[in-house]
């Protein structure tokens, strides 16, 4: 990693980490690095060891001091390609209002980005119930995504329980898995009853 101070103030006490955006695809070894100081315009080269089984993304985070104040910064995701996959599963989102009720339909959207020509892409949606099985919800076969373009793939699930649902999307090229993403949604708001105003005794 190449870290440069592009600001006008010196930086100090920097905790620098590299994170995987999908542990199934990429594993980042180690607990991070420490940079004592970085003057304006200075650059620090920081080595990291990464094990990548599938194409995926990593991002960097920096915490430290700028002048007299604390700051935090995160980089955009950086794509690491393994082999020549025809597409990338960028993300999956459960599009819903906060704390939907059981029985309310959840619209799940996965974003697939094409990288190489292919006519044998398959996208599977799965969901883990709070108290129940891990089940397939939908399969979209023969996806066509041109290189450099993006395709939004949508399905819907109807949760029947209160609790946390984990929605998974898996992208396959023929029978080879080339992408995985997940999102979490909490179904059913478990709030506490509001505090009631105590009844005061009548004045004598």
C-alpha cells in the first residue's frame, strides 16, 4: 500500500489497516501497521500479505492525529482479480424500510458488473432465517452482462419471523463460484413501551 499525506497538516500516530470486503474471496493477513508520522507531501510504502481465492475487493482504513484532532479515513474498494472472471458481483441489498413487519415483502437487488464476454452466468439468492434453515430463494440463469456494463438483478422474499435475516447472493460462471455478497435486515421492531407519567397525589 502506498500512503501519502496530501493535506497541509502533519499526521501522526497512524493505525493503517487493509480489510477484505469478502472473507470467502480474499483474506488479509496480520493486524495492520503503525506509521509514527507523515509530513505533508510525504509517502509511506506499507507491505501487506493477501491470500485471494476468488476475485474480490479490499479497502484501507486509517486512524490517527491531524494537528491536534483525531481523524478517520476509508478508501474506496480496490478490485483484486484472480484469473479472468467474466463478471463481478458488486453488492446485494435488501431494499426495505427499517424494521419491516413479518409478512412484508423484501425486495433484494444484486448488482453484477461484466468484465469478459460470457453467456453462462448464474445468480442465486439465499436467505438465513433467524430460527430456521438456510434456503434458496431464487435462481437467475443465463445472465447476459456485457464487459464494462452493469446489470441489476432483483428478487423478492417474504420473511415470516421476527429477527435478523441474512440475504446472500452467489454468482457462478458455469459451476464455478466467482462472487459472493450479503446483506442483513432486521424484521420486526422490538421496542420497549414508553415511560408513563407517574400519577401525582392530589393536593390537600
